[in-house]
C-alpha cells in the first residue's frame, strides 16, 4: 500500500487548494457561472429540473462538514474553526457550539474540530468529535457526554461520518484523520480503519479492510450500504446488509483513477428516495444509479465535502470548504430515520 502519510499530506493540500480559491470563486458564484449542473444522462431531469440553479446560502467559513437538517435549519461543523453553526434557508447564521472538536487547546487551523451529526431516537444530537476521537451526545444546553470512544478496550481512531440504518442501528466510519501521523501515529491503538455498527449496546466492526473509510449511507430499504474510501484508491463500494447487520457481497459502485486531477475526493454520501446515490468526489457531487451509472454532477467552485437533504427532502444542502450551497429537487431526498 502506498504511504498513508503522503496521502494525508495530499488530502490536506487538496483542502487548502479549495480554501485558496475562495476569493475568486466566491465572486463568480454570486453571478452563477462558477456553479453548474452537468447533465450526463436525460434521466437526471427527473431528479433536478432543467435550469435549476445551485444557490450559495452562506460563506466565510474555514472548512464546512457534517451537515444535518434540524428544526428548520442546517446544522454543520467547521472542522478548521472548531465550531458548530446553524444556517436558515435565507442565510442567517448562528454559532451554536465553540470548541466543538473535543481538544483543548485546539491546534490552530487543524482539521480536528467536530464533524458529522445525527438526530437520535430521543431527539438529542449525536456529534462526532474528530479531534477528541469519539462520538458524544449533546444535551439541551449542547453540552457533550461521551457515547462511544473505544472498541474492545482500544481507543477509536477518529470517527468521521455516522448514520442510523432503517432498523435503528447506528453505523459510523473511523479513519485516522484525527491523528497527526495517520496510521503511523503512535497514539493509534487499532490496527485497522473500520466501519462500525452499534446496536443494543454492542459495538461491532462490520468492515475492516478499507484504508480510509469516510462517508456512508443506506439505500431506502436498508438492504444496501454504501461506503466511500478516500484513498489511496478512491472509490465507493456497495455492500449487501442482512439480518442483524451482516455485511456481504462487496462490489464497486464508482471508482476514480489516478488520472483524475480535480480537487476533492470520496467523502460524504446520501441516497435519494429513488435509490440514487449522491456522492462527493473530484470536482463536485456525482449522482449515480445503484448500478453505477453517473447521471450528472453538481460542479462547485470549492471542494464539496458533504451534503444533507432537507425541507422534507425537497432541497439538498452542500457543505463546500468556505460555503454552504443548496439546490431544489424534483426527486425527494431520503430524510434521516430520526428527525426534529
């Protein structure tokens, strides 16, 4: 396997390339031409109406990630600013949490803040603390309590993305992005970078052979799990899910070759109500059928890290480096199992 440390440096350089382009890209975005919907197949028209524009909702952040629709607003993390914000559909921004990543002191401009969020069955919020290497629950005052930080007595690497499956189990990815030395960091206690299932108080490592598992999502019927691998080989795989979360029949959905030079990589994933997979990748967000056919791509002037469906699935919000974008949909996105 190629040197993971080199990959980590390239990943951070990719993020910084997105940040470096903010001034020029933002000016272009205000007039529209820097964002576009690439129609690669006529079937895309059933998902996004022709002529629909990608709108920028808010900007001025350092690196946005982990979006979640909650109580009429988009909650999201700023990994480099170590904060959690909420933004309304009209662009009003509110700071919700400072020092969100679980590290004090926080290394300035590191990518060690908070990441993914999900509403739990009881209405509370689960938050990934990438720097703190754990998943926490936020109380009514948005104060954290640790939920998961160890597997078989060993410290997790740094949880990244999480999602509730239709059966109510919690799944999350655990790459080493929260460790300065990645796989070679002396603080790394686990020998693998896993995809986990948590149910009935038990944590199970469901997938252990991916190098950098990142985003994950389920098909609407819960029978298929999609997982993005950030590198060195960049791809999204599909897995059959059986009884009690049994994983099998791994197969490639989409793969990016070494000749793909556009910034960004396989990161956040969501699935719409028709079963199409919306996956971040080089150059933007691809909309892919369950058989791996790319119908189109959302092209942005910044690195697209993740997305979330909102407003009863009628809108997709995108976290992309310094900005939040949105686009209206014809085919509704699948909303999370638990909502508030």
